[in-house]
C-alpha cells in the first residue's frame, strides 16, 4: 500500500473509528475502499470528492492523500509539476 494510502486509511479510522464506519458514511463497500487504497489510480472523481468531503480535507491536503506518489514519479522523470 502506498504511503499516501496508509495516511488516508489512518485518517479514515481516526475520524470515523473504523474503516467499516467510514464505508457506511461514504456509501462505498469496505472491499472497494481497500482496493482503492491498494491501487490509488483507481479512485474516480466522485469517490475522491466524497472522501474529501467526509474527511474535511483542505485543498492543500488533497495532493498528499491522493497524488503524492504520482507527483514524485513525475518529478523524478523530469516533468515540471
């Protein structure tokens, strides 16, 4: 599981008490959330919006929870981000 996913899982559990409680609030199954955490590129825009809303993420937080590894890879490849 990528580091940003571990961070996201920790925040889900911290704010909702368990992944199951977050799952219920989000309308996504626990298995779907686990798959998204294992493969962050699988998140769709609607799911990301729901997570942002439920976890009360600020615009500055979003990239550290969803795009950190992608940004790091792009920078390592010399892409200006």
